[in-house]
């Protein structure tokens, strides 16, 4: 048995996920009652989570405001989701505050996630990968992954890092 397989031994195969898109423009489209808010990143996240045998139990779109992000994450934590994926608000502009909010809430940091995400991003987009502040960690025994808002970034993180390791991550989060 390989080391990775051994570490995943005994882990559940099915987990519940909350997905939060952080985008002021998409939030206002949702608030105006538009049926199609054009949340491609959220759709990709939902598709990849369910395609890998997990269930999306909560989804919301939030504006780039610290208090709204805090409230949204708190709501997601109060669901039966095992892990949370956020997309958006990880850049360098004044309105990118997702990382600041999550960093205040996080009990444990998972620095390897951000490092690996930036390495894999570098392979696709070159040195622009340094602009990403993607992070992951644990809040109240739930894993949280904060991804950039681009559809390609969400796809990369879920396909190449999160979905292959989620059972292993959740096994340890629950211990």
C-alpha cells in the first residue's frame, strides 16, 4: 500500500460542501432577482464537488464586504457542510478582503495548500501566480479553501488539489 493510500485508509468517501462566491457585482445581480447571475466559478465548483461524489448543501453569493463575508461564512459553518469553498476576494485590491476575514476565523492554517496552488498556477499562468493569496485551513473542525474568483483557478484547485485530498484532509480534521 502506498503512503498516500495508507493515509486515506478509513476516511469517509462522501462529504458535504458549502460554496460561497464572493463578488459584489454577482451579489447585486442576485439581489435584483436576476435568474442568471453568471457565476461560472460557483457552477464549476458545484459541478466538480458533485462529480466527485460529494454533496453541495449550501450555496450563496456575497459582496466584497467584511461583515457580509463573515456572516456568510458563519451561516455556512452552521450548516451540516464538512468543508467550505470560497471563490473570490483573494487578490490585492482594496475590496479583496476574503483572506482577512477567514484568517481571523481560522483555528488552523494549511499553508501547503496555498503553496501548492501557487506552484500549479505558475505552471499555467507564469509569474502572475504571485498575485494569488489563496489559503486553506480549519474553522471549528470544518476545512475551508479560499480560491481566486477565476473559473480556471477554481477548476485547478478542485481538480488537482482539493478533490484528490479531501478525504485525507477531512479524516485529520475530524480527529
